[in-house]
């Protein structure tokens, strides 16, 4: 079962004023162009990068779950 990270938040950095703020992943998927709350200029999220990072997180979580399952069954994680 895939891990759903849509409700999680990530930090977004403004390239114009260096402000950082939190945005939900779901919002970034559907609104990759957003206005910085500090300076008002637009920030454009690269969706390819976003989806690549989410896929990487999915794989890492899947590997961790696999290790934890083996450990709970009394097997060595290696």
C-alpha cells in the first residue's frame, strides 16, 4: 500500500526574499505556483522534483517497514 503524504507539510523557500514557510504537499501538487507570504512574489514549484522526492520517500519508508517487520519477527535486519 503506497504511503500517502498529501496531508504532510514541507518547507518552501522563496528565491526572492529567502523567506521560508510551510505548505501542504497536496496544495503544491495542484497549485505549483504560489505567492510568497512575505514578499508577495511568485514561487514556482518544480513538479518533477516534487514527485521524485515523494517517490524517494515512499521507497525509504517501504524499506524501513520491511526491516521493522523482519525485526519484529525475530530476524536480523541484515
